[in-house]
């Protein structure tokens, strides 16, 4: 069952262990004592079937491409049982985090991407809703404000370039 799971899904050691324990519980294991799930997961890690570092990096990059911020990425990786040191490595650079905020703004038509004309600024209530949505997506307040208050897309590209890679 474990082999089929890792062959089908990218997973972490924590997620694999939780899956196996859940399946054993659902099937009402009646063998001679409970199987050693921890040892099985450790064996899969040693064989390279499960790699928490590559899982964390892939998951983080996927979430960033979809426009989510570092806090939301950290929550997803924590739920998958990824260690803090690996989560820290997967958060990306400052430029990547800024780019993720711009991706979210472009998708949701926030800031300069939702303006009918460059001369018309959205009312404060709309800007507050946009700011709140960016914060819920895991972006820091400074990034959310920079995106919502930007006058045009060129200004956001320069803001990303300021962070460097």
C-alpha cells in the first residue's frame, strides 16, 4: 500500500506516515501488534522514495507560481510534516516572494491590474478588500500595500527588481 502511494503521489515522510496509520485504522488491523509504520517510512526515505526537501521545494514553488505568499506556503508545508529547516529553505528569495504577490494581483485584478484607466484610483473600500485578500493569501503587509498602491505594472516590475535574485 505504501509503495503504491509513493508511486502515485509526491509526498513527505509525515504525510506517508499519517496515510499509513489512517489506512491501518480504517481496515481494523488485527495482526500481531501494530506494524512499525515509522520504520517503514524511514526505509522509504533511505531508499529515496520519499524526499522531504524536494517535496518542500516543489510544493513551495507551485504555491508561489499560483500567487501565494510565504506564510501560506509555510502553513502548507507544516501541515505536510516538513521540518522548519526545510521550510525555511523552500520559502524562496525576496524577489520570488514579491513576484508571487504580483501574480496574485494580476490574477485577481488588484491594484494597477484592475484599473479602468490609470487616472482613476479605486475607492478605499475596494483597496482594503484587495489588501485583505493579499494578506489572507500569505503575503506580508508591506508587499500587499506595495501591490495595491502601485500606479502601474511597470512600477511593480521595478519593485521586484529592487529585491534582486
